[in-house]
C-alpha cells in the first residue's frame, strides 16, 4: 500500500491588476509560489509519495461605466485563479490549455497572461458605445444597473496520479438572481491528458452508471429512487448522465448537474459523490489505476 502526504510550506504568488487592465506578477524570490510536498516514511516503513507543485494566485478585476438607454450602467469583470505552473515532472500544457478554454472560451489557445488581459477586456454583448474604465470600488452598491462576471479556478484534488480543478463562472446581468456555471476538470498526471468519461468507464456502461448515480442522489435527497419530484427535482427519474465529472481529493468521483439541468434554481448546482468501489466493474484499466484500485 502506498501513502501520500501533502504539506503546504509556502504561500502563493499574487498577480495584481495594473492600470491597463492586464494581470502581472510582482518581483518575487525564485522560491515564491512553490508548494512543496514533504517526503518521509510511514510508521510501518512503507513509502510516502511526494510531488512538487508550483502555482500562482491570479487576482484581477476591471470595471466599466457606460450609458445604456439613457441610464448609467456598470459592468465588472473579475477573476481569482489558483493557476498551476508545475506539477511534478508532468507536462501540464494540456491542463493549462483546458483550463483556459473552459474558463475563458474566447481566449482559447493563448498563454495565461494574454488570456487574462483579453478576459478583462471582453465586454462583447454587454457594454455598448463608449465606456470609461473605473476602479471596481467606484461602482455604486445601490444601483440595479451594476452587472458583473466573476470567474474562479480552484484546485479540488491532488495526489501522485491526478489533479482536479473546479471552474466557477457567476454572472449577473439583471433580473432576480445571478447565474452560475461550474466546470469540473481532472487531469491524469501519468498520461498527461484530461480525464474524460471514456478514460474512467468502459463502453456501454452508461445505463449501469446512471443507476448508481440515481441511487446515490436518492440517498442524498432523502427520497425514494424514482420519486425525485419529492426532492424538488423536475422529474422523478434521471434521464441523462451529468454534464460534469471530476475526482475529488478523497478519491471519489463527483458528478455535477448544473443549475436548471435537473432541478429549479433554488436547488443550486447538484453534486453527487460515487465511491470507486461502487463502479469498480465499470472501470477501464486506466480508470482503476487513477482511482487507486
């Protein structure tokens, strides 16, 4: 049996927004932004795995003031991203490209600094006509014409086999409430590729997998399987697999249904945890390895 122990020993480099709206990193020592993993041995003498992680905390925001139909309006774009720069000896360019494509689709294929700059300037479909750049703190708290887009990238899992992230984009463009979209991503550190459903599960396993997810959701909602309307879902049964999937820090597979996908807004984003043992017979050889079976 192998054991993994991760100890965080230093902070993250902070990237700040500058006057033209791009993100830059202040001058820092070479060791800044490094999260080091401590190695050693367990009480029974077995090996403890180690991995070296380097990441940068990117914190950017920009606000625009403009006039729409004769009214003063505001639009603020902001982001907070735990951005990976090194994970062990794995080539993580595919991971970085995947995160950018999912978090900032219009910036697909760009490096992180260029993508963040473009993200802060992307007001298409929102800001019309001339706009003035202002500081986010200058936006009035009381106006109903203060719109926003907030994007976050958080790391949700890491071991010697995979790393997982959650991209959360929350937008408010008027109306009763903001809307949130959550994109989970896991990355195979050995193979250097994004983990997909076909990475984990054998062909033809969709029906069996949906039954397991449905049973776990029933326990989560506290209602009988097949009677999900009692749990405030749209339908009594699940008719399709979730739109999102990743592996969390505990080695569980987390399936994600977005807002409105299977339930009203009031139910929020629905995450369903499935243990590897529940789906063991449905896993590919690579899936078993990733989940430590």
